[in-house]
């Protein structure tokens, strides 16, 4: 196997693990913050897409993920972005 194929396989495994972490986070949040989980699922209409967004680092969060912000106590910031994604920006 070439080095590129090996690295691609490793990256694929990491993304799979990250996705599983997102799903586990949704499960953990379901018991501590069901309103947030409801917003995630209403916004993304898919548990998998919501889980992926939760663990993906984004420019909108300064390079952090929503999960990292939640761990830092920034729930309102995450909810604000979810509302903007779901309903759009109001002028």
C-alpha cells in the first residue's frame, strides 16, 4: 500500500471516529439539554448531519466546534448560530 493510501485510510478512520463522537455528544446532550438537541435536529433534519456539525470546527466559531463552545459554557452562542442557520438573518 502506498503512503498516500495509508494516510487516506487513517483519515477515513478519524472522520468515522469523529462522527461517532458527535452522535455520542447528541446522546449526552439529550439528557442535559434536550432543547438544544431539538434545535439541532430541527435545523439539520438528520441526526448524522447534526452530529457532524456539532464536532466540525468552523470559521463562525473562531475555528472551534459547537461542542467545544458548549463545553466552555457558550450555549447561547451555539443557539444563536443554530437559529441563524434555521431561520436566516433578519434585517
